[in-house]
């Protein structure tokens, strides 16, 4: 998991407890330095020298111990309360031992009380610390007054007492607000960190490639899709960081520069690496006044498929309407042929032509029915078909329509019947498309077309191969053969192979192109066997 950009907020009370303990060591050290140095005379005549010395040494030792324990923030409340009680006790004893330093020690104790109230989370503990300080102050004053050993006034003691209570209350309120603000900041920080991780995950898993490029064309961020599209030019989401776009994708860098210069015309999709699909780049500024740019790389094939789906939907409705219009004149032609066949004035040669017209009308009507079924997404009506007999009949009928006598169409069948479960009308249309393509494109320049229809069985599946001896199909073209509207001919629609495959799928069959090592092309139809389950 990538480290979050939102830093973890450190526990403020634990840090402040350490500095409070450090300050306490400073107080104890200052007191010990004044007592055990030539500057001791600045403290005036001590009332109890031995008591002052003992308290100074004991207090310094206690503060050093509290400094060592200050890192244990889980004991924060206990440490603050106990250490402050020690501060108050030491302050009262030092005040009694060194009456000349009473005002200074009372002032120093004011900070300890305020710091303790700031760190304590309980209102009652903060009040207890202030009351202990006030009680110690009044107790020492009463003891000294009873023994006539003080020149302090009651007003001074009362002012310090009021100050202790007021500072404790205000410090506690400030501490409460600081803790609430810190808790809110930590909550908001955690929410921002979670949102950052979610956004990063969404961007990383987007199918659209996203690149962030600075003014110097250095890649600052690339999601998984963009890294895959960059191919050898990128090294993954982390490896891309700092790479030059001009090196990873020169053409994309060129288009980005054109866009920055104000050119916003449409351009054709580009391919960033050999084994990746074409992409359509889109550019945007990360911020209005920033030179950092966002590049979105949309997969052109996805856009193309959406356009094809819309076109096919419209074409399906159009085909259904057109098929209905074709059926009426086709029926009239078929009826006229039947009437002519009954005439006694028709010679035998013309009668054979009428038979061909009648057969082709029936075949065309079957094609119309198949197109209508495909447009309506009607299910196929499979039946048991002897493929050997089917191919022989198909070749005999098709040879009568060959316009070039030198072209050849041969059936390669065995003696043993090969049964398949398929809609015979659909199979007729599929084989017709494949044979027409083989006769039109499967010929070498200056040579006649030689097409074979082979029937065989492999792995208990009946198959039909339509083979030619033409120049073959390039690998790049073969990958797109069955895409709708893809054609290499100026006069083709690019729908023949697509409809053929859809008809095969409707029959639980498959149509695929098989490369022929010795040259030529092969389209293979693999059909369900005679014992396959019929579709429900």
C-alpha cells in the first residue's frame, strides 16, 4: 500500500508532557544552582537551611524521574497530577525555608498549575490541583503567622489564590478546545486520507489511461491503464515517475505540444506501442493557472464498438424493413416462374433456366428469412443434417451459377455420413458467404479460383472447411475479419462474415479463420454433434 500523503498527526499532549517535565527540571536546576552557588546570598537569609537543601536535592531528583517517565503518554493523567502535587509540595516547603523567595516561587508555581490544568482531561482534577496550591499557600501562611515568622500580608496570599483558581479554569477550557480541535483534525485527516486512497484506487483501476505531465514533459503520474498503453516506454505506475513523455511516446508528446500551442483539431487515434490498441488522446489543464497537463487515453476500440452497436441496431431495423419489401417481388417472380414452367411452348433449355431461377428464388427467400431472424434475434431451429449430402447438393447448385468457367468449386467428402445438429437454412447462408468470399478474394493474380469444401469430423465434432489457394490473409487483417463493417474491398459492406458468425452462434456452432501454412485461406465451421442437447 502506498504511503498516504496525509501525515499522521502526532499526539500533542504527549509532546507537551515531555516539555512540561523538561521545564520542571529547569525549575529544580535553577533552585539548586541558587542554593549551592556563590549566588545563594540573592535568596536572602534562609529560615531553615537544612530544609531548603533537602527539598532542592529531592525536588531535582524527582523532576529527573518525571522526565524519564514523560514518554509514557498512556499514563499522562497520573503523571501530570502526581508531578504537579510534587511541585506544590516543593514550592510550599521552599517558601517556608526561604521566605525571601516567596513571591518568585509563587509566580513559578503559577505556570505549573496552568500547564497541569491544560493537560488534564478532567475538570475536577484541574480544580483539585488549583485548590491544593491554594491550600498549601494558606497553610504555609498560617503556620508562619502563628510562629511570628512572616512579614507577608493576607492580601498577597489571597491574590495568588485567586490567580491560581482563575488560571486553572482558563487553562482547562483552552485545553478542552485544543483537544476537541485536535480530535476533529485527526478525524478530518483520516477522512481525507481515505478519500485520497479511494480516488487513487479509482484512477489506478480506470480503463481510461490517465497521465499527469508537467511543463517540461516529465510524467508525474500514470495509472495502470496508461502504463500498459505506454508499453516499453513506461515502467509501471511508480517507474513512470519522472520519465520524459517525449521518450515514452513521441507522437503523444507532439500532440500535447500542439494542444498547448492552441491547436484543438480532431486527429486520428494513435498506437503508443505495437501490442496495444489504438487510443484517442484528450488533453486538459490540471489547474487554470498551471502548466501541468492531464492526458486521458481512451481506448479507440471501445468507442468503435459502441458506434458499431448503434449502427448494427439501426441496421437491424433497416434490414428487417428491407427484407419485408424484398419478399413481395420475390414471391411474384417465383409465382411467374411456376406459371412459365407449366407452359407447353417452353423448350427444354429454357426450362432448365427456369429451374435455376426457381432455385435461386428459394435460396434468396431463405436468406431473407435468416436476416429477419437475426434482426429479431429469433432462435435457430436445429435439425439433423448429413453434411456430406448437404455439401454435395450445395456444390451442384452453386456450380450452375458460376460466371467464370475456369473457376472450380469441389466437394471433399468421405464415404461415411457426418451428422450435425444445425439449422439447414442458416448453414446454407453461412457456406454461401464463405464460398463467395473465397471465389472473389481467394485467387492469385491471373489465375482461376480453386475452392474446396471439406467435410470431416474431429474430437466428436462435425466440421466444414472452406479452403482456397489464394494469397492468404495477413495477420493484422485476420484479427479483424469478423468485426462488423470491416472490409478490404471498396464494394463490400463488411457484414457478410459478421452475420455468418452470428448465425453460427445462434446454432451453438463456431466460425473461425484457420491459417494455412502452405498458402491460401481456411474458414472452419464447427457444429454440435447429432447427440448434442437442443437449446431450451
